[in-house]
C-alpha cells in the first residue's frame, strides 16, 4: 500500500480518488466507491491497475492524474 499512498500524496489525493469508478473493471467489482476505504482501494488498484485514472504524467516531482490538458501542458 505504500506505493499507492506515495502516488496519491504526489497529487494531494486520497488513494480511492485514484480509482476510476466508471471503468469497466471497477463496475464489474460491483462496489460503491464511497464505501471503499484506503486499504481496500490500494488492494483494488494493485490487483487491477487498469481502474486507475489515466493517463499519468509526471516530471519527477509532480503528477497529473487523468486527462487534464491544461495541467498536462503546464507539466511539459
């Protein structure tokens, strides 16, 4: 879980905010994202990395999670 905590901390988010609840894989899990605690979110992400918001852009210090063109341009 430490890796997920580190990743979430880079973008000042909770681990479960990295989970895309609209992803097909997450919907198949039949979970309510509001009921997922940080430990469960980390477990889900490690077992199913495709449910993480994508793309991920980083300059080594900052991270942009999800398709956010303006933030992506600032990072580049």
